[in-house]
């Protein structure tokens, strides 16, 4: 099983390079993992429910010199995605080439971002693989390109270079409209309002107020939110983004618990210990801890909102990678116990992270994909088939037909 093999490989590399701090072959191992990520995504065949839809669209798109006005008007796809697919179509009709190009861009940008912002690169890749890899590489192909632009723009945000930030924001929006949130992110840096995104004692009342406000909005505008959720299911498969463990706009307590543990508890623990130990900077390239903290707090607030309004969980595609950076910086560090600092055994660390990883695997991939529970989310990805064998899985085809029925 290819996914298990990658998981085990990342555990081994995490132990050798992140925990034991070995340096020999570290760079080569890092790039080998990225190459493996690209190959898995690039060679995939009918993996991911949205990939099949994108392949159908690719077959119909005109080459770049044959594009006309209707190609942009008769689709909900953003202009830059249309242009990108059209350029590729000008050279080949094989969707696998587009898959490789897309995988190279996404994996390359994410790998660059991780390597630039944390020293625990393999643990960060492990969390990325479990939480975001399949979503960004096999489902939300358009949005993942907007996420890449967002990550590339991060340095401009840290430098408060708003001209370049807004220029990149426009590019991201032209890949996917969800990136419109980039236009309002600079507001988080306004003095006074910025304090809301500083982790500390004020975080508790801020979260309580947020919960009450979102609850009131959900109650008052339930019908409109439900309509939006239904529309999202039809056009974007929102249940893929939310991993289907919160079930629409209604609250599932098991899903809520999993959401809290994965997206709130672990980032909060990492924030607490990093701030307690005065570790106020990311290890690489002088990225300010306060800016990473801001994005992690946004991720936490999104998690709170998405408990009652599930469609907002799609924004974790943008922000949760910052939580991954923070959790990775915290992982395998010395823990303050009274006046002493203790370095835990690697096995104890992995036991500590078992709920984080286990709940994501269970809630993200073993959740029901239909009301009866006969179809599971993992069927969209497992078993893995490549363009070499081009086999079709019966359960996956049932899942694809079920998705098309919406």
C-alpha cells in the first residue's frame, strides 16, 4: 500500500533527521520525498472525486490560441486556471501531463515553504501528507494553485509590503475566488485589532464571543447558510473540504470533538509551550513568530466557526499549514518541567501525536461519504491506481456516481 509506505518512510526520516538531528543525506532525503509526492499525484488514475471532473473539463477546453469568449463565460472556473489548462492542452491532450505540472507546482511551493520556515521539515511533511496532501493534490486543484500563490506571498505579508501582497492576492483570486480573503488579511495587523490574534489569556473570552456570534448567525440565517452549503456541495463538493465529519450545518458531537482535538487543541498546546519558552522566532530566515502566531490564531478561529458552519472549513487549506509549522517547531523540543527542561523519548512524542494523526485518519478518511454509510471517504483514494495499470475500483466508481447525482 503506497500511502502506508510513504507514512512509514516519513516516520523514519522524522526520527533520523528531526529527532536525532542527523545531517548526512538530509537534503537528498527531503527532495526524494517531494519527488515521491509528485510521482504519486502525477501518475494517479481516477484518484479523488474532483480529479475526474477536472479531467473531463480538460478534454473539452480549447487550446490557448483557440480560446474564445464563451470559454470564460460558460464556466465557473477562474480565468487563470482556464488559461493554464488551455496552455497545457495546446501541447498535449493527455491529462497526466497536467497532473504532473500541477503536482510539481503545489508540492514544490509547499516544500519550499516548509523548508524555509521550520527545521523539523520531515515531521511537517508528515502532517502535510496526512492533513492536506490528498485534498490539495487530488481534489481542489484550482484552489490549491491559489494556496500556492498565498504561500509565495507570505514574505510580503511579514514585511508589510502591501503593494506586492495585494498584487499577489489578485493573482490568487484569478485562480480561485476563495482567495478573496487575502484582501482582508492586512486588517489583522491594525493596532488594537491585532491583539485579538495574540495567544494569551484574552484568547478564551475572544473564543467565547466568537462562538456566541457564530451561533446567533447560524440560528438567524440557517436557511441561507443551508442553501449556500447545498450550492457548495453541488459546485465544489464541500464535504470533501470538511472531510465530512461535521455533516453540513448541523452539529455532530463526535465530529466536533475530532475538530477540537485536531485543529484547536494541538495548535494551542504548541503555542503555549513555544511562548512559555520564549521561542519567539521561527528557526529559518528570521520569519517573525508573531506573524505565524497570527495565522495560527486565524486557523483556530476558522475551526471554531466551521463547527457550526461547515463550509468555512475549506479555508484550512490556506491556514492550517501555519499550524503545521508551529506544531513541528514544538515537536521534539525540550519541555519545561518546573525549573528543568526535559527531552522526551521519540516513542513518547509519537504517542503524544497519535490522537492528532489518528483522529485525522479516522475522521478524514473513514467517515461516511453517503447517508447510508455504504460509501466511505477513503474509497476516493484507496486502492491507489496509476496511469500505468489504469484499473477502476468498483467502490470508487459508485462514489463518483453518487457525487454526480448531486
